[in-house]
C-alpha cells in the first residue's frame, strides 16, 4: 500500500469504517432486493469502496459531488446517513427524496450531494456548473464528478472537460474505471488503456490511482483537490477498480470469467488489504477493527428497521417537488 501520509489514527479508522459501511449497506440492500422488499433497480458498489472513501476523505462539507446509477458508496462517503438512505430505497417519506428518488436519484444539497443520476454521464455537466458557481462566487469549494469508463465516451464528458479547462474550473472529473461499460469490456469501446490520458486533449492535469489501495486514492485525490483549490484545476483522475457483481442485481455477468472475479475478491479486496495494513503498522488492534464491524452491522440493522417502519408517501404528495420554489 501507499504510505500513511501523515494520517492520524482516527483518520485511518474513519476510512476503514466508511469502506465497511458502504459494503455492508450494499450487501444488505442486495439481500432485501432479492427478497422483493425494495422496488426499482439496484446497481451494487461492492468492490469499489476505496474509490468513494479515498476521494471524499479529502473533501470539505461544503464541497460538491455528483454521482451515478451506482451511487450509494459516493453519497455514504460524503456523509449521507444509512437510515435515510435505506428509507429512500424502501420508498418511504423519511428518505432523502421523500421516497420519490429511490436508489438512483439520492441527493442532499446540505451535504453537497447534487444527485445520483440514472443518465450515463448526466452528472458531469452538473459538477462543471457547480465548479463554475464556486469560481464566480470566489469560494475555495471543489466539485467532484464520479462516473464510469463508459461515460467517458459521452459528449457530456468531452464538452464538460473542454469548458472546465477553458475557464480553469475547480472540478475533479473522477472516472471509476471498473473495466466494463455495463457489459462491454473497456477494450471493446475504447482504444486507450488509461482514460486519464484524455486529459491531454484539454490541457489539464491527470492522475491514476489504484482502486484496491485506499491510501493511494486518498493521496491522489488530495493532490487533485489541492490543485483545484489553488486555481490550478480542473483535473481528470482515474481510479482503476473492479465491481464484484454484475451491472445490476440479477445480471448473470456472462461477459467476464469466474477466474477474474475470484482473483479480484481474493487478491484485490481493498477492505482486507487496508485492514491488514492497519494491523501490520500497529495503527489499531484487531479488537478495534472487530468493534468497528460490529458497530457497522448494528447501524445497518437499525437502518433496515427504520426503513421498514417509516411511512409510505401519501398520494397527495404525487405532484409535490415537481417544480422549484417561486
């Protein structure tokens, strides 16, 4: 793994907790979905926890993120509570969008979460606009747009990078390259191996991080965010990662081999790698890590109960929240 880079014990354990919270949330959500308790679709983030955790660990409360259809990890890492997250997945009024958004549209402006987005590449221009807003208002805020390798082929990607570069906006374009655009291998839809190289066309800085190493992601993200705060942005940052599941719950994922999935789970599990690092460096004891896992498990038990027991939206709410305030 990368070096600790001056992180405190508390910061290390916070990141370890965050990664486990994301994974456990996804595991519980998958179980609930397969049992028929959750409506809609579910796109698990399992295997990519180091990306959201490492990036959001360097953001301030008033910084912005935009997310994707695979967005649970991003919003949890930015500070969303699992209670309101789970309630939203259940479609209850106590959820972040009062049960109207579901899995793919969670947002909370108070946390700087400008929305998960079911449109491929849909969040990229939104983050660009947030970066423009920060620059016009003269703040030090940074916007981070999470998206996948497939979205980097969209027009919204190229248009946004061009605009951000032209106006020197404080935006980190964060591509989570998990190797597959839905069911198509990267090599079948792109000639480039490293998506980060596309920054060259827009004369912007770029970085590549290992998605199995949360400290590497943290360090690279810290550099990208620092550039943006200093007026040296934007930045295209690529995290090489791997999703353990298919594109969605129920996807047989026949487009990849059992061997490569097994390798990723056994050799490149970011949570296990980080836990081993914490123990090896004597940052914390095994009992400390076990306690974190127990607390996370209890959080999710409570979140499921909160979601199940919350009220359903009233029919009179159907046309509310359609338009903004006058």
